[in-house]
């Protein structure tokens, strides 16, 4: 008697960000077995990560665990680990979890590992100017921000105290603008009356960018409104100013203004530029695919890897039609990849191009101040702020997260205080210790 075992189509998804998670959810009722692999155990809602750094929200508010999000999706398994190898020929992934290495076989592969912070060829800047891409980044920055006020309170020397109370934000895109606005609210309102020897409202907030304008992807009218709002709040904005050096006590710029050529500041926040995940280079080498300047993989019109229709590269890792690196591109391309897989299983192998629907851009500056552009509609001020609140609460993954965020926003609005101000020394210095340990134990083979 002959017995045959028919295996279901196996889909491996690398990355639990917007693209990977929404692709997995799209496959919930498909006749497939899904394996979602990520280096962390959570999905990060990056648009609100700066609110973790400034004490408005907790890490759990914006980072539900992947297992919790997908607990009732019975065809999906979650694997904690880092993909360190891809064999396109045999369709196998090598996954490293601490000292344990395993292999995962796939029939279709979705690579959604996103992007990391770019320091434009100066990775050494990261030592003193953390980016804002992970929960670890946000918690470190929270420790640095609140720790700066604590150190200023203890500092008898006026010049050193001024250095502790100076905050430099590099990058005037949405993240940089929102961080600068939150630092103003924190220093002028939330910390009022908390200290005895310093006035937190005297903090100097400096926003630097090498481009000639803030919020480069926004319409000109909203860019101008954003400039006025930030300046009204007291943020120093210096455009056309490129950071040339970063050290423990400040930053060096290309400015001809002596006051800007060297800015003394103990707290530096890097919100300028992104670069694709190193997995893009691995895919490029394996498939002879081209990369763009940011290290993103140039894909076919249907988001597949050239020569490998079973491999989809989506979100911030793909280079296609000059699409921006925003959450909606990742979400929509993830759904497109999942829909393509579903059609193929049903016998439809027709290639359909990915069509991105631009839902607009939004940025909040401070309480009652925000900007929104949706098609031909331009909104600023209180109306945009309310719209921003509604959109971001609705976009959070999970009812409990939405409820928690809404509650904390309400408390902050009514009281002017922030619930998440606890910081530890470990938050500030753990990254340096881990980097040193990794350098000491790094194997000869390059990890991705």
C-alpha cells in the first residue's frame, strides 16, 4: 500500500515589522503554513517610538509581542532568531538564536527586514548620538534625556550646566520635528516645578538638517507652517547645516557661524537618514540583483526578486519606482505579496504589478499643533492634531494597546505630566557594553 503525504505550501516571512506582520495576517485563512522570523519578539509601531523616548508611553504600549498578535492564527508559527544565511537554490534559511542554529525550508519567501539608521558613512557618530529605530534606542534616549536634567541639577559650573541642558536633534524629517516638539513640551511643561536648582524651561533645543527645508516630503505650505510653529515654541532651526563630527560633549558642523560650528551638548539625537537591512546585500549577492544607494534591493514590478519569483522583497528593503520608506508602503507591499501567494496556490500565476496608494503624510509638532496632507487636502493646527490622534490610535495593533495609549494621552493632556519617566543606568550604557562584547567575540564570518 502506497502512502503519500502532501505538505502544504510553506511561507517564510523574515521581519515582524509592518510589512512582515501584515503579510502574515493576510495569509491567516490561506492553505499555507507560515513561519514568521524576527530578531525581536515584538512588533514595533515606529511612528510613536519618540513618545517612548520622551516619557509619554511605555515600550509595551507600542510593541505588542508577535506571539500575542498572532496567537489565534493557527497556520502561523513565530521564530525568535536572526537570519544569517539564505540559500536560494535549495530554498533554505539559516537562523541563529543565541548559540543555537537551525534551518527553515520555504516554498515562498517574504523578506521584510526594513531599514536601520544611517550615519552617512560615519558609523562612529552612533556612539554619542543614538538613532531611534528600536525599543533599545528609545529607552537609551529616555535615559539620556531625563538623565541630562538630573545631571544639570547637580552641576555647579554654569557652562557645564548649559551643556547638559542643550539637546541637539539631527534631521528635520517627521521624526526629528516630532522629537524637537516633544522636548519643548517636556522641558517647558511636564518638568515644571520638579527641580530646585535649575529651570528646565531654559533648555535649548537645536534642530539641524543639511537640506534647505524641514519635512521635505510635505507640501511647501505645510513646511512653512511647521517652521513657524517650531520657532514659536522656541526651537532653534538651522538648515543647510551638516554635522561633521560628534563627540561626548557636542557636535561639529559645517556652519560658518562660530556659535554653530561647535555646539556644546551632552544629549544628541540622530533622526537623519536610513539605510537598508544588511540582508539586502545577502540577497543581492545570491541573486545578482542590483542595490540602490541606500542598499535597497531593486525588485520587479510585482515586488519579486529578479530571477526568483518565489522571493518577495517588500517595505523599506525594496527599491521600486522611488517609493518612500513609510509604513503604508510596507503594509501595502506586504499585503500584495500575500495576495500573490494566495493566487498562485489557487492556480493563477499571472504577474500583477504592485500599485501603491498614497494615503498622505502627517506629523505632530506639539499639543494642538500638527500637519496633515492627504491628496489635495492640507490641514494644520488643532484639526490636524485631532486627525493625527485618531489615525494613530486606529493604526495601533491590538485593542489593549489602543486603549492604553489613549488613556496615557488623556492623562498627559489633563495633568501635563508623563507617566513613563523611570530611567536606569543600564538603559544608557548597555548598548556600549554589548557592542564591546560583540566586538570581542565576533566570529570571522560576517553576520547579517
